[in-house]
């Protein structure tokens, strides 16, 4: 039996609330969702947020983003099997800036170009 299930995107939203103050923390949906997929598990970035250190509660809500609803409509049109919620969990990770990652990649490319240029110039001259 296939252990991978249909993702429950578009069926619920998430809210993040500071337990001490009761204030809701705004969640930002990324423009491009990053995903990590292995043989048996996958991870998908749903939201990002900025918050001070403290105790927070993550809960399900009825507020569903329009993009998630559109994804759910397409998935439901293709896959008719129900969602098995026991296969899914919500995890919070420290954010790694995409800008820093992009600068590192550009630095590696620049370094490689410099090395190749040096090798070619030394062979020609």
C-alpha cells in the first residue's frame, strides 16, 4: 500500500498566538514554496513569521489562503482519495534567509569563474 497521502492544503489555515500577550502573529506565505522530499517523508514551507522569544500556540483556523484553495481544487480534481491526517504534522524551524543563500551561491559561482579564468590565462600566457 502507498504510504504517501494527499496533502491537506487548502482545508485549513494556521494561526500563531503569543500565550503571554494573546496577540496574533501575522503569518506570511512565501512566494515560492520550498520543499524537501525524501523517499518516505516530505517537508513543505507553508508560512514564515517574525516573533520575539516566548511561548506561542499554533492552531488550526478556518482562514484558508486563496492560493491553497486553488491548489486543493486541482489536487482534488486529480486525486479522489481522502486525506489521512495521521501522516501529517506541523513543525516550526528557524528561518534561513534566501538572500544569504543566494549570495553564497553567487560567491561560489564567481570563485569558480575566477579559478577557471586563472587556469586558462596561465595556459595561454
